[in-house]
């Protein structure tokens, strides 16, 4: 099997190479295809934690993805510079590897539905009889089937290396990590979720060909995953301190017993193995020394203090990455202290923001929107297809197109779904193509709540 920096192998596309004289490398073209896709642009209308309609200027999935891509690229560049042997052996080599990691960062959230993880829970339940739903698996499906490129009918037709880099969880639902694998926290090599549907088996096999360890992330995916964590913990602190939800300035004098108890209970529920509680406490104390020492008042000085804090964190986490040659195979290592610091910040976000009753109430409403959309579209679509696309039972044109595309793809792949499953997956795909405002507006139209101010110009019809 090909290994290391076999340039031609890693640059292969499943459905043929472009036949033009474009001077860009294959991995530069991947980056640009993702950046210019409507699937990527849609992320501006998808939440991180708080809804994108919030009055505060918060990060959304688009700004988050741009930062993941930037952080990942810079980490890849530094590793290639500091470890020349590593650079010459990774997919893409010293010039292409940073492009691969950046592309994975841009693409890693493309499949996430409106309202993020809240909707994921609903869609997984609705799809429970049809392999379920997972945002990372939907991302891989979008890149290989649903996203649009002018010259191919199979997603963006990305290179093997870029597709592999997007696979944070390279396994199917219900596929257990082997008992011999390292399953202790922080799960960096494999992750604890799944990330591909059976319908994308051929694409998955193409992306993973040449990988020695089944179930282990590629080096680029490993680096993208760390960049993902680094990006969202730093901008969560930034957003919610400015928004008054996370009192970083008060942590210097605040008793930490309640927070520690909360974090410990969450870890117990998650079944963490070999987690060092004393190290967690120590890194909490160390991080407090870096935090702003006064409340946010939105002055220029406040912005400088917060920017300095964010810069210090990014520098710590950026420099925490090294590589080692482990029995003839390259491995990326993350400094233990940095792993615990990131975990502290994640728990602070849960403690001060995610568990707030106000957010829970908003998420309750979001779940109802997704439930209503899924059920109504399933019913409408069933009548529509039975009536040979009866105009008396209209559905969004994109939904029809997704279904017909699925039929075409099944003829090529040989993966045949029952009609009910195909209909459910098409509805799921359609919902995952909406922004949050589109989802809200469509739900209002279907329920009759916006008849008085309705318009015939809904772009999703």
C-alpha cells in the first residue's frame, strides 16, 4: 500500500483529474473549491452556541471554520519547518500538507444542521431506523455527494488526502474501537464518535486507502481536530466574557468548589479513563493567572487586555504540538498541560453558558422547529412523490433534486435504500442545507404563522 509522501497517490480524485493547465496544486484547488462552495457560505447562518440572531457580535460556524483553518495551517507550517524529515514524508510534502490541513479546517463543519448540536439530537432520533444522523458523517456526505461543483456530479470531488483529513471519526455507526486501542482521555488518535454513513462506503474506502491503522485519524485530521478545539475554546472565552456570561475577572477570588464539582460530575458521566484530577485543578489555577483582572466595560483598554489574553492562550496551544517517530510511523503529540488547559476552558463554558436556563429554553424551541420541519416535510414529500410530483402537493425544489440525485448515486454505487429510508435521508439532507433563518421562516410558512407577511420568493423553493 502507498505510504508517506506519495504525491500522485494522495492527490488522486475519485472521479478524475481536471484537464486544464491551472497552475494551482491539487491541494490548493481543494481549498478553493471548499471556500467558494455555497455549502461553506451557508455556515454564516449556523450557530456555534448562542443563536446567530443574537445582538452581540458572536462567532458563528463560518468565522469558527475560518479560524480552525488558519490555526491548523500555521501549526502544519511550523511542524514542516521544525521537522524536515516529517515534512518530506507527510501527504503533500512541506508545501501541500498545510493546504490539506487548512482545507480540512474549512470543511469540518459543512454538514452541521441549523442550530448545531441541538438539531443533531433531533435528527438522530428521527433517523434512528435509518442509520441515524451525525454532523461529521453529514459533512463527509456533503463533500462527496451534496455540495455542488460545475464539472462533477459527486460533491466537490476532493483529493484523497483532503477527504481523509476531514474524517475526524473514521468509522461507521456502531463500529467499536478495538479493545487494543488507546481509549484513555483525551481520545486524540481516534475520537469517541462515528463519522461516515454506509452510503458513502466507496468514498470512505477511497479516502482511507493506504492508512495503516484502521480507526485512527490521519495526521492532518489529528492536527485539524486540535485546531478545532483550540479555536472554539479561545473564541468562547472571548465571546462570553464580552457578553457578560463568563466572569473571568472574578475567578481570581471566586471559590472554585462548585465549578470543580460540576466538572467532576460531567467527567464521571462521560466515563473518562486515567484523568488526573490534580492536574485539572493545577491548570485551572494557572489559567486564572492569565485571565483579565477587571470586568468588561467595552473600552479600548478592555479590548487590548482581552486580545492579549487570547494571544497568550493561542501561543500556548500552538507551541504544544510536536511530532515523534514512533516505531517508524510519525505521530503528532500534544503537550499534556495544554490538553488539561483546553479541558478547563471547555468546562468553564459548560458551567457558565451552556447549562444556563435561558439557553435551554432557546434550545427547546429550536428542537421543536426541527421536529416540525422534519415531520411536515416527510408528509408533504410522501404525497408529492406518490402523485408523480403533483403540483397540489408542492415541496421545495431542492428536496426533489436531492432525492433524484440519491437515485442516480445509488445506481453508480450499488447502495440501494428502501424508498422510506431514501425519503427520510433526503429530508435530512435538505434540512442540513438550510440556514437557521431559513429553517425558522420555512417552519412559520408550513405552520401558517407568517401567512400575512409571506412572500412567493422563498429562495429554498
